[in-house]
């Protein structure tokens, strides 16, 4: 059985803290994985309200290096360390580019006189990350026999990826459009098919699923969880992505966070919300 607990999602949920961000706790027979940490440490308080023990976490996975998925490390990692008694700290798994500085143009205003907002992981979180056991990988990485970190996602369909902002990867550190090569996902191999968990799907949900199929050798996809980032995708690309998902005959689609689209056309769509716990029986 895979139990997916929503520690944090954009939607207001009575009794829980919320913010623009995503954090999930993935509890299976093999591992307990914290997937993303939101914008702050509020996910730790929500976990307590849900009766979930973060001291059981065996791995931490970051889907990519944006603030709304990684800034919760500043409060979250010390919390997990305390619950672990400062021993046997769970490794953090991510693509090596999660630490890149990132910025996004939001327009000139009194609060943002230069027009650029920092959207990378902040310094407090990077400091905590520097004290933590980490495993960076561009290649797919099997965490357990049936759980795989998908690594850098090949761009089989580049027009279905969602690139936002800039990062200093040019000559002499000049800012250039962000490739977001670090955007990745997890795939669980179950008797019902693949269960895929994504953060924002900047790599494109279609490309992510194609990577999951290639890495696992499993063609059937049972369920999809996480952000699809349709909000910054061209209408034609959204329709193509939805048509692809329809063709998979998914049992469940839990689209959330940055999807921001009329989800009526998505097959098996269920509202993902802070405080919700969902179980998939194998």
C-alpha cells in the first residue's frame, strides 16, 4: 500500500497552515519519503496535526530548486533531525542543479524596484542543506526495488516543457533562460501500474511519464500526483498534454499546486488538498 499525505498545498484548508507550495509524505511498505518542503516550515506543523511522525522519514526528495518547494528545508531539516535524535539522518536526493540562483521578472514596483524576484532556494535553506547528508544525481536512482528517482528528464517533447525565469549559467555568470534541468519526479512500480509523483512538472508531464516508462520498463500508468504547471503553458500544449493523459486511461489524477487550469477534462481528477490522506492498495 502507498499512503500519500498532503502536508502542504496551495488551497486553504480549515485547521491547517497553507501557502503557495507543495509538500507530500509518501509512506509505503518500503520507505517513508518526504517529497518537497513548501515555502516555509509550516508543513512540519501540519504533519503534527495529521498525526504523522516525521521521525519515520527514510529519504527526502526535492523535485526541483524553486523556493516554493525547497525553502521549507530551513525549518524542516532541524525538525526532522530532532525527531531522529540527531542520528541516522535520512539522505536528501535531488538533481545537482537545485542550488542554482534563480530569478523571475515580476515587474518594477515599490517592493521590487529592479523588477526581479529571487525564486531559487534561499540561503538559510542552503545552509541547512550543507549540513545534511545528500545524494545528487542526474541519472535515475533506484531508492528501493520499486521506487525510482527519475533524474534529469529527457526532452522528448520539448514544446510541452514549462520554462520560467533565469539562472546564471551563461559566460561569466550572466543570467540566461533557466533550463530547469533539475525538475524531476518519483515513480512507484505497483501491480496496478506506475504511480508518478511530480512537483511542478516544468520538464513537462508528458516527458516525465515517458521517462518513468523508459526507466521502469512499465507501460501502464495507474495514477498521477502533483503540480502540472499548466498556468504557464500555451493552450495548445495544455490540450496536447491532456489528450496524452486521457490516452493513458489513468485511474486517478491528483493535479494540484501550479496546475491552475480547468481540470474538468483530466481523467480521474480528484482535488488534492492540505490535510488529505489517500491510500492506493496494491
